[in-house]
C-alpha cells in the first residue's frame, strides 16, 4: 500500500440477493477444492448465498478437528499436534479467503450485511482455538522440549511460532480474563467491520460533484471524460464527479486551476467521515482506541502498540518512535524550504494570497516545471497501463527471476476489469496464477493491496493464486489507461508483494509467503519499486502509447532529477500518519475517550510535526489502515521497511544491479523463505550485516539537512 474471460461470471457474484440463509450441501462451490488450475476460485459458480453456509460449516469442521487434536490420548508430537493443526480448517480457509477479498474489492449490500454478521463470529472462532486449554497444553509441552525433539530449524521455529501465537492470543490467561478477552475481541471485530463499511460509503458520498466543466480547467481531456463517466455511473448525467481516493491528497489538486475547486476537493477529502451522519466514523474510533488498550492490559502490555511491536522487528514502540522522530527536524526544514519556494511563486504571480494546504500540490507542480523544466503530465503518455505491466513489471521479474507470464482469458473472474495471468518459472514449468484488478469502483475500498486466494504450502500440495488490487482512474470508453508515475510505482510495489507470495517455497501454511512481521513484509514490495526507474526496465516500458516512441532521454533525466523534489512534503505527510497511529495506540488502559480532532492536533503538536500546510496522509476518521486494515500500531512499518529496502538496494547496486544472479540470491534468501525464521535473521543472511539508515535518508533527500 504505498500509502489488488467471461464477463457474465461477475453477475453471479454482484447480484444482491435477499434469499434466506442456505444450508451447506455437497454442491456448494467451496465444499471441495476448486477444479480450476491451482484451485483458483470458480467465480462463475460462486453466489452471495454460498458464503455463509460454507463459512459456518468450515468453522464447525475446524472446531471438530481441533477438538480431536486436543483430546488425543497419545503424547503430543510434532505430527499429531502441529502438523494436524496446519492441516485443519481448509474448508473455512477456502470460503473465507474469497469472502474477505470480495468485501474489500467488489462488495455489495448483501456481502456487507453478511460481513457484519460474520465478523464477531469469526473472531469468536479464533478465540475458541487459541483459548482451548487442552490444545495449548499440547503445544506448550512441545515447546518446553523443543530442543530435544530433533527437529530441523524450520520445524523448531514453527513450534516456537505456534506457542507465541497462542500466548499472544491469551492462552495463559485465567478463565475469567479469557471471558473478558473474548468479549473485547468480538466487539473490536464488529467496530472494525463497521468502520470499513462506513468509510466506503463516506468516500463514495464525498466525491466532488462538478456542475460546470469550466471548473475542471487544468485537467486533461481524458481526465474530464473519466469524470463525466464517473458522474454517469451515479446517475448524474451532464455533470462530472471527482471520486475520492483513500488519502488526504487528491490527484486532481495538482492540475485544477481554480482555487475554489481545489479547496472544495480538499475539504471533501478531509471531512469525508465526520458529518455527523450514518457514515461518521469518529464514535467508532473513540471506542476502538480504549478497547484495544483494555485488551493490551489483559495480555500484560502497557499499550496495544507494545503488544503489537513485541512481535515485530522493531520490538518496542520506543524504537519505532525513535526512527520517526529522529527524522522530524530534517523533514520540517525541508518542508519550510519547499513552502517558501511555492509562496515566492505565488507572490511573483501577484496571487495576493497565503499558501493553503489545497494549494500545495498545484504550486508544487508549478515549481517543479520551473525548476526542472518538467511537467509531470508529460509522463503519462509514456505510461500506458498494459505496457507498464507487460514490458515493465513482468519484464523486470523475468530479468531477475526468469519468470514469464501468459494471460488466461478462460478463467472466471469476479469483475470484468479483472485479468488473470499464469506464471511460469525459469525452467518453463507453471508455478502460479496472478490476478490484477486495477481500476477504482465505488464498491471497492480505497488504496492498493495484495492478497492470496491460495497460498503455497508443500504440506497441502497447494500452489499460489495471488491478486493485486489498486484504485487507478478508469479511462473513458475507447481511451487508453494512462498512469501517473505514482501509479507506476504502485504497480511495481504491489507486484513485489505478489512475488513474495508466488516465490515462496515453504512446507507449512503458517510460515509461507507473506506471513512475516509487518515491518518486514513491506521490504519486497518497496524494494521492487526501484525497478520502475532502473534504466533498462524504464527504457523497455516507457513508450508513447500512440507512437511507440521511447521516452526522450531529456524527459528521463528530468524525471530522475526531480525524484527528491517535494520529498519534505511527502515524508512529512506519511510520518505524521505514522506518529498519529502510534499516539492512538500508545494510549494507556483507562484513558478517557478523546475528542478525535483535539487528540489528533495534540498528538501532532507533541511530536513537533504539526504544520498547517501539510496535513497527515490519513486523518483519523479515514485512517483505514489502522482501524480496519490490520495495521494497528503498525503503519510505521512502511518507514522501517524502507530502511531495509534502501539498504538492500545499495547491496544490489554494489553487486551489478539487475542480474539473474542477484535476483536468485534475493529469491533464495528472502522471497522463498516466507516466515521460516526471524526477520532480522533473514535480512542479515542476505545482507551480511544489520541494515543501515543512511541509504533511506539519502534516497529521500534528507541527508543534507541533518
């Protein structure tokens, strides 16, 4: 997240139905593994009403499997306890993994209602396993004598991982505290689900409606046509809609000439979920933060951040905060310099106004043009989506790992925009399927992400079925999808996650693919972004969408020269969000509910990052990463991983860059290993030492002001 065929197949998933709850039958599409290649979901057979009976039956079956493991009278062994647990829950996994994917990428009223119903029940199901005392006794018995079991390092690590998972989930608590924990987990699951649903609705409702095309002056013809199509999709013929993306900053602000429209768009973005209506998320936040603090206290931690980071590379909130706050003086100095340059331009143009937050993107682009003779809009004709994908993203994966890709139009998908590719290894053997779903829809949550329909697991003989989702602007009918450079890096970023999952070669499901610490999982994705600007890769895909001519070298040089331009702003907005996350999640148990706006302003001031010109990348009411996206107290992980990836990139540049040998080393020591060892051990094995922060600071242009 830098900041996831037959078209008729979609209808079977999209139609919102009100049929009664169905019973589970053998012809449910999730009853057995899909017959499609690599057990890919049979979307042409999946209906809304199939999910609940399959998930219900999946929970019932897994609990029966777990009960049998816990009641086994034989002494606990690796096979009869750990391997048995690894094999359990396959029906539930098949159904729930597709359900969760659709509720994020292609939801509807029926799926949202079911999501609200199932979320607390799935949380209770997880508790029923983790808080099963006889089961934990078996795991603990194995853990206590793990060094005497004669296990290889991966199996021993898996035993340790299981023990830690159960302890972190409350297995050592008293029965009374387990009851309290179950209640807190159930409530949190309800609130997080409600946050996601409200925010999706708020983001759709917050899209800026334009009644006069004059107000869109500065936008390209293609962008204006796309805005007209967005309006038509909402039944607003004759108008234009600028849909909101998930971040505070909105792409049109860089080109809209009207200050009035820029301000309207800015305010629509920053207030989207705080209108006091049914889409307002603030009350949910005011309960989620103290609830999580209560849960941390039960589990023996000073805050939920302390609990989260105890299982991450950072280990403690203080270490994460130190990384972030050490950067603040350099960030603020850079922001002040950038703001002064823009205000000077406003003054030269006799604008007679003081720069405001909604002006920053527009005037940053004007300063960029003046300083580098570089207009970012000139890049888009060279970044046509399919060419970026085929000749950029796929090409770099081929050069590094020998992978090749073939589109499969015979496999069903959940929306006509989705495409499927079969992935072949260097020896020509088929190894995975990869789905991409790139265009924004009103029923898709914001941002970009990667996920899996099926994970690689030697134990289960399964192979990867991976997907990437994004929210790029969909072009008007008949027009090419032209991307910004940020969109291009998003494609490379998310495909880095996909590579991590596709190239896993791990026996056990718990340790495979991206099942690693959050502040390590962003290493492969952020590292993969570098190939977007690597000379031989850029030259291969950056060609004019009409003429096929390569991007002029003069434009390439301007793009490279401008890489650290506006980096003070870019770093400030993201570090503010990271610190805001930490502020909410280092609240001690028993802290009184805080007014959201007051708390947010106070936290940013306390960390000395508050600036009226640079709002956080996400304000609290629409910070989906931390309230519903699994990044609770973990948003710092992007910066922590950036230290790793910049240091890893330095290794690549020291050893010849884009070569098969370097790619193989990265594949063997990082990508293929999944979570089979501690992340810091994996990194040291690859790099030969601990990571250093210098390359990241240099890449962000922050070294000169430190």
